[in-house]
């Protein structure tokens, strides 16, 4: 295996990479200033359905990391084969990439009149998340999920290729569960194609789940 060094030399000396995530075709880096840089194959599964890099660039494989045009700093990132997800410092959830399988969590993706005009490659807020503060996010295949500051979990996607944990939802919808005491709240999640792992933490007795 031949390793290649990524070029982050244009960053200021006090800016460092805090986290790197990779999907099937692209990768994202979260910097300590909250900015996101991406690189990889712009097309992914299907260029017609949106670029995976979340920024204007040439088609094909882009080896040079470049900044995603999100207005505010981010605190979490995730990548899958079909999409990318960013959680902003103010608690927003933004997706971009390939719209297949409802992977972006945007209801407008299913409207024929808007399908051609929607820029899936532009980071856009996930439908069904604007009314809550998001703390964590995760992706797998065409599935997406987020954790809210109240300990809720909302999922979307998985509408193609034998479905998935996203239940085919066009927008993020609340997951209901049983058997978890009310004093525990979800604080993190991991997604796979047909299952998820949730991390719960014991809170005060007044926490709502």
C-alpha cells in the first residue's frame, strides 16, 4: 500500500485537524476552528444526484482538501457511501451528497418539480431537525441519524436497497423505544445498515426522553 500525504499547508499555523471521517468515496476533516475540509471522488455512486464534497470543484477525484462553505463552525462530522453530515455549534444538522434513498433527509428531494433544481451537493439543513438542538450525528449507507440535547434520536433515509435503520423516512423522525428508564438520555449513536448502537447516560430525574 502506498500512502499519500494530504496537503493542509494553506492552513494558519494555529489551525489543526481535530477529526477525520471517511465514506466509500470521500472524506471530511473537522478543524479546531470548526471548519470542514473535504476531498475524494466528487461523483461517488452517481454524480447526477449530487457531489459528495459539498463545495464547487471539478468532477472526478480531488486529492487536495478544500473548505466546505458552511456559514458557522461545526462540532461533529460523519461520512457514508452516499452522503456527509455536519452538526453546527448552534445545534443544526446539515447534509450533502447523493440524494438516493432519502439519504439527505430532505423532503423536497421527492418532489418531481424540485428534483432537478435542488443542489444536493450544497450543505442544507436536514428536514425535521430545525425545532431541536442537535448534539451528535451519524451516517451509514443511505441512513442518517442525530441525537438532540434532550436525548432524543431522529433518523431518516434507507429507502432503497432493502431498506435500513432510517425506515425510509424522507425527513428526520423521532425513534421510540421501550425498556430504558426515564433517568437515562441518549448522548451518542453509531449507525450501520440495519442496526444502530445508542449510548445512554444517567441524568437527573427530570430528563425527558
